[in-house]
């Protein structure tokens, strides 16, 4: 089965890590991305990131495996709901996400997804961080440059239940979080997404949390992709095996980039969600002390 993007008291928590920056290069057949960093070692703490109190981490995790109007052009999928459940569990067990702030939606309708976006605009504060994850069918209209998510009540013959990328962008902009990271295996492109070179996202570590961010990490797929997603596989693997107390999304991306290139025909992307309030910062994962 293939997933389609259809062509139709916080002081005790302060931890210290050391980062050694080295020169490295990543190459693919269709493009070349190079990272050149001066060899250096710096001490990074939550304190010098400007974090004196652990922020509240919210997550909206969406996986659509079973479609109400399934058929040859919109088959059911085995793994998106399971992948979403695995990510939800990983965030709570390994990172600073509390269960009451993590919402897992398996096979939701358009109305259910929109209702939860509305709820996030009300409950997420300007010191909070938000992770949004979507796995399921998607659609990319090449002629108009529009991308869509297909919820469980989507129909191939009508777009009335589809969720446009522009709608997602508007909600990301309206939610008052300090940092928002969108991770999706479905298309998220067009004029509202501006991919960045690795050099553009690798900032000084102590600066990355200071400024607001609205970033998206995607598989780069605009056509049919396997139900067993290479992108999601390496994303979950990297988060599971991570040993760093503080992990920036840009660092996470560099770790999964080459393994994905070596095992999939697409090029993953990390970039800014245009017009949603990004100020150049970066979402960071903080290891849980549970």
C-alpha cells in the first residue's frame, strides 16, 4: 500500500552540554548542500539560552489511516495512525511534553482538525512551544501551487473537506506560541513555504531560542509516497536515539537528511512558513528529567 499525495522550581533542571562544531558536507544527485562551521567548542545551558523557566510544550499529532470514502484513488493506509501514536508516546516519555498538553488525533475529520486548531489559538501562550505533526494522504495542485491535507472524511471528487496549506499557515500565524514546528510527510509547499539552506538555519546555539520561529520540516514529497515513510522512520529513530539534553530542530534535520537521501527518492526540506510570524529562531526539544 502506498500513501499518496494525489496528482489528481526549575533551577535543578538546568543541564549543560558541550557542542563541537565541525565542517561537513551533504550531497545529493539533484543538489548540493554544504555546511562549513569553524571548529569550536561552546558550553550550552538552558540558562544561556535565556530559559529560566521550563516552557509549556503543546503538541497536535494527527495520523489518518482509515478514510470514510476509500477507493482505488484514496486507499486506506497502514501506518500513519501508528506513526502518530508512536511520536505522541515518544514526546511524553523522552521530552518535556506533558500528557495533558499532547493531543493525538487518529483518523480525524476536517471539522475535528479545525476545531483543535481553534482550541490551540485560545490555550497556547506566547511563552509556550507547539509541535504539529501530520501523516496521511495529501494533494498538490501543480497548476495553482496549492497543497492540501486529506482528513478522514475527504473525497477525491470534492475538495470541500480538504484542508489547504494556506489554512494551516493562517492558524500557525494566529497561535501565539513562541516557537511552532510543523512536521509533515504530506506536501507543504508553494509560496507559503520557503525552504532554507542548511547554512540559513544553523545559527549560534545561544541565539536560536531568543527569536520567534514558525518552521516546517517536510519529506519533500509532491507525488505518491510509500505507506511506510522513510522520512518518518528516520525522524522517529533520531528522536528515540538522541542523547542531547537540548536538540534544535535544525540539528534534528541535519541528522535525518543524509539517511533519507540514501534511502528515498525525495529531498527533505526545512524552511520558514511564510507570513506566519517567523523571526529567525528555532524550535528546541528538551530532554525530560522524568
